[in-house]
C-alpha cells in the first residue's frame, strides 16, 4: 500500500466522517504519475468495519445501484417493501445508508401490514393516496410493476372515423330507446330443402341466381312485415311513422366497419330479385361504391342482421334508430322436436332474435310478429 494513505477511520457509531473521505494528494512514488492510487472507502460506517479498496465498487462501476447499500439499509428496505433502485445514496461514494431509506419511507404513503407483505412478496407498488384509513395503502390499491422482460406489450391506435360513427350510433340507440329482445327458433327443414334445390339448379344452369339461406329468411321477413304494419315503422318520439312499403336494411360486415344498406320496395321483389338486390348492395359496401343515401338509418324501415355464419346461437342486435325493430339471425342447430304419435327426433332449428323498441311495440305484438316469421320460414314456398 502506498505510504501516507489512510488505512482506517475510528469513530463513534453514526458519526459523520464525510470530511475525512475527501480525496487527498497521494504521495508520489516512482510510478505514481502513471498509476495513481485509489482512495480507500469504508464498507459499512454503521458497523465500523475496515474497508480495503476491493471491498467497495468504484463510482464508475457498472454494478447495479442495489450493490451500493448498507446491510442495515437493505434490511429496513426489505421490511418496509421499499424499492431502492431509484434512491440516491448519501453515504460514501453514493452508497445508500439507513437514513436514505428512512427519508424515502417518510415521503411514502403508509401501508397496512397485508399491503407491505404483498409489496415485498409480489413486487407490487402503490399509486397515490391509498383507500384505507388516513390514506393508508391497502392490498386492493396495488398495481403490478411493469414487466421488465417484455416491456410495453400493447399498442394504441387511433380509431377510424367509421368506427366513431358506428360507436356513436350504437350508443345513442341504447340511450334513446327502450330496447328488449325476444328469442325464438324456427324449424329450418323447409329452407334447407329449398337451398338444396337451388344448388342443384345452379349445377344444371337452370338457375342463375344463388339464393342463400339469408335471402330466404329476408324474404320471409318481408312477407311478415306486410302482415304487421306496426313493426314496419319509425318511432319519432311524439309520433309513429307508418310505411306502406317495406324498405329492408341488411347489416353488412366490411373492412371499413359495419354498414347497413337498404333495398327499397323489397315487398315488390320476387325471391330472385330480392337475392340479387341484397348481393348488389352488399358488394357495393365492400368495394366502397355504395350510395350514401341508402346507408342512412332513416332510409330503412326494418333491419336484418345475420351472424349465423359465425356460429352464434343467440345474440342481442341493436336497433338502427329511428326504426322500431331489428331481427338477428343465428346459426342452425339440431334440437329435439315432437313429430307426433309419440315420435321425437332432432331437427335443424334456426335461431331468431328480435330486438324491438318497447315505446313503439308492446311485448305481445312483438312476440306474435317473431312467431309469424318462424311460421313463414317453416312454410316457405318458392318457385324458380
């Protein structure tokens, strides 16, 4: 060891020795110009131990800050579940000592015993004033620490204008109407048989229009709306607008979001005409060439939303105000049915979900309307 350098410091416990640790000009040896000696530091002032230059990492070391903490400070920090990584030490060479931990604890919100244990065992941290007595942090006030391995594991994106419009429309619909949904199943054997005939006719090229199950359901809906004029309406608050014609709206899923185009005068169309019109407006929505006039909610008198292709057995569609009702079409599921004479069998049922505005329609009328749709589906007759 170079001569004239301090070897140890003797004093009372807790005594301030920072003045004695200031760098001094070391005595020069023959090679002192090339290799200046390092000033030794104490390892633990509180315990009055002698330190050698290898006991304490230098300030320029890459060792984490948690290594620069005295045993007493570390013990207190662990007991109080205090994260010391962000503390600035006031001890020798920036070491964290007990009074640094005590100062940090005095500025931190108080914790219940359970909260302290959770913070210590699970690595949790409190945010702001706690919800306990006198602002104490309770176990329910904790938020998890950021994941150090993965960092930020999410991405925020601005929503599109289309998404904003859809959201506002749906929210306004629920806020400004008294909506209720009835669910019913219809025997789907008839429309499945018609669909089978359509496929066969398409193969033999005797039919050019691919009539889908959704087309058949919409055709049954149009027929039912003519029998229930109170459903083919707009509720306007102080009045109800009754329509002589059926302007059928169809919910279409597109890359830009949900669109609801309208086929006007749908009650004047045959099944092939309705099928062609529904496909035309749906394709126009997906390609971005739809006429905005037929997208307005006021343009339609009733809406059909078909989610059967997604496997849904039941859902609650939201009314496209000011229309009085909307029909949700679900998937086809086998269900037991009494075929008569004590014979039971599983038959395919298509789920129907009718949401209606109770301000415009009573429950009884809405139920009869939904039941009539099922009857029309079960007894549909199509010529093509």
